[in-house]
């Protein structure tokens, strides 16, 4: 039960974010959806290992997603795209 609460709870949260984005923007964040699926598949594994290991794995996976999204969506490429867009409007 605690393994599902930890990993399943994170997965449900990510699925909620994916659903909210789809409802309003009609696009799917594949990274969050993929991570939610991975977390759900890790629930049986988490029941066999120590809770601290499950927690560390969950934290590392979430931080990896955050870093990936930050680099992809808010990195130097975003500033370049904004520069190009503002130059096109002038």
C-alpha cells in the first residue's frame, strides 16, 4: 500500500497534469505521460525493496523530468525562439 501511495500518487498527479493540458490546449505532454506509466510499472518493484530506495527512485525520476523540461522549454533555445519571433513582428 505505501508503494502505491508513493509511486501511484505521483503517477496520478502527472496524469492529472496531462489531462488538464489536453483539456485546455489539446496537446499531450508525452514526457509526463511516459513518466506516469513508468511509475505505475515500478509499483510492484517498490513493494519488494526498502521504502527509502523507492523514495530515492521516485525523487530522481521526478527531478530528471523537471531538469529535462527546464532545459527543453526554458533553456537557451527558448530565448532564441523569442528573439526570432519578436524580430518577425517588427
